[in-house]
C-alpha cells in the first residue's frame, strides 16, 4: 500500500501544453529562431527546460539558461494560465484523500508557478506539500525535487511512497531516489517511453488511478 503519493504537475494533473508551447515559441522568436511545427514543442512539456533547449535546438547550457529568462517574459504574465485541469482529477484527489493518502506534488516547474497554478484551479487544498524547481535552476531536475520531498516528509516513509507521472523523467527521477513510479498515458508520454524508463505500472486513464495506487 502506498500512503504517500507524489504527483507530477504538467501532463499529470493539468494539461499545460498551450502555455508552455506559446512561451517556448516566444523565446525562440526573440532568439531569431522561427519554429512553425507546434507538435515538435510538445517535447518541452514536462522535462526541465534547460535540457529541452539543449537537446532540441543544440544550445549550450549557458544559452539554454538565458532562454529560460526570455521564456518567463511570456509565461509569468500569461502562459501559466493557458492551462486546464484534466477531467476527473479533482474527484480522484478527493477520493485518495478520503482513503487517508498523503498527497504531494513534485514538479520540474518552478515551485512558485506550481503553487499559483494549483491554487488557481482550487487543487492546492488536496496537497500537504508542493515542491518544484528553484528559480535559479540550482534545483531543476526531477530527481532533485523528489529528493527534497523525501527530505521534507522523512526517509522513514520511503517504502510507503510512489511517484505518479507521464514522462520518463518522472520514472527515472523516482528510481534514482529508490521509489517506484506509476506512469500515466493521458499525458504527454507514450507507453513505450514509460516502459523503457522502467515504470512499475502503466495507468491508461485518470479514472483508473485510485486502483493503481
């Protein structure tokens, strides 16, 4: 039985693709890069932005970090709200809380944006702890954020913890901290990606989450 459930945010609790993609397009355009294929930018939803700019546009780490500041020029006032809660998520969170589960958030998104989004959609009430990346990018990888959650909750509860996420970064980040991860298919990752990363289980829909936990 898993009593402590760590949730990813983008692609797991909310569909944030529009805001993220619009922010990336804004940053690329200011860099002089015209990107016409929005589908290509779905790869930016979930993973650390530094990694994505380096991987998909061949930028150095320094260039990628500079891009994040430009990205936030759009995301800070507007992009964060171009978002929606997946249908059924509030009901699932309410059910898990009724079962006595401790619900936590571990996201690569900057923590203050994560809290703003969850409060905006009235989801913050279900979570005992919301942890995310730091604005200075010193903490930005999923394994770092998960480690912070474990430290806050107490390592003695690790055997009772499970991660829920939609991308390989969630699975790998959990494994590096000794936790299993339930991969979800309604987000942005594929079954192949999640299985290759070593997900403990694959949950197809929001409605099925409680039985997988």
